[in-house]
């Protein structure tokens, strides 16, 4: 099963947990088909969503460009 990014945003907004959700690229294709979700940019491939999460030791936001270059939605 796959969903598109707009479906993910609708899910997040419906549960009122979107206070930290941002789309970096203003030209983003919200109909991008998402086959899987990863928080580790090393696992990203085309058709996957990268969730940039700030952790105790690493900040996933530092790896957004890497995930984008690998084809993440």
C-alpha cells in the first residue's frame, strides 16, 4: 500500500500533531507517492519519505539535503 504526501499531512493535521511539520521545498509535489518512511537518510530511496527528527545525539534536519539527493519525497 502507498499513500501520497497530502494524505500524510491530512493524517497529521487531523490528529493536531502538526506543530513541527514543515515542508522545506515550496515547489514540493504533494502528490508524491510514498512507499515507506525513514528517519535515517542512509535508508532513503526514491518514493520514500524522510522524517527529519532531532534526537539527543544527532539532528535529522542536518541530513535533509542528503535524503533529497537520494530521491526522498
